C-alpha cells in the first residue's frame, strides 16, 4: 500500500512538472520520472530541448547560451517549482538544485525536504 502511494506521488510530481514546463516554455519534456529517495525528490526529464535549442547545442557557444538561458528561467521560477513539490508532498523544500545536459537533452531537478518522506511513506504501511 505504501509503495503504491509512493509511486502515485512520484507520478503526480512528474505530471505537475511536465504541465508547468509546457506552460512556461511552450512544450514539455518527452518523458519525466520522479523518485522519492530519503529526504529528496529527484526528477529526471528527457527530451527537454526545443528544436532551436537542439540546433544551438551543436556549437560550443550555443550550448553555453542554452544552459545559461535555462538556468535563468529556473532561477526565475524556482519558487513555483518548489511550491509544486511542497504541495504534492506536504513537506517543506529546504533547497533545490537543477542542471541541464545539452548533450543528452535531459534536465535533472533535486529537491531537499525537511523530512525523510520515503521513510514516512513506508511507515504509513505499518
């Protein structure tokens, strides 16, 4: 029961981020998966680059531009991203970290929570 609750929460987090990114950038990732690990939520999104960003990623300067632009966007909307996690997990986000790979077209997001959510979900079973 707790495992299915964990998987459901992970899926809800992924869906919420995909929806948010679609609204923000005009298209969302092709695939998203979230994992609750201890006191962290780790999100991995594949196929995040737009057609234009893929073209830019073929050149060194273009890769820097794409990474910088995505970093600025993430900074601008970090509060909203953290609110998504807080709303769906019921935990406070202490810090969040993000990076994008222009080579793989992937984005990783890590949210550090104020409690061990994985353990709390497992304890629900008992």
